[in-house]
């Protein structure tokens, strides 16, 4: 595993330091409410869209399961500047 778990209390400072937020929930979930500024790349579409992600990246979903899978996938591609919220 080459990603770091972070907590919501750390989110604002990580964004101030330059991290981008990516929401991997499906479009309807994202549309119903999301973190301001978060980019939606559903987990089901992540493969093939990895080049759209800017690093350092914070990956989010509703409960942490999908974001952990997405972070694991990105880490498997050699990225180390990934955070799972």
C-alpha cells in the first residue's frame, strides 16, 4: 500500500498545500452533494482516466471503501502522493 489515510480534520490544510480532491462515487451520488472543488471520476471509470488526476491527490467517497480501492489502484501505478480520506 503506497497511500496515506487522512481524516477530515486534515483536509483543509492538505488542499491549502496543493492537494486536489477526487470523488470516486457515481455521478448521481456526486450530484446529490460533494466537497466543494472535488472532481468526480467514478471508480467504475477510473481505469483509463488516471491521467486526469493531478497529484498530490485526495481520494474520497462516502464511507472510504471505494476511495481505498481507487488509491490502491493508483498506488499500483507507482504513485506515492495519494491520500485516502
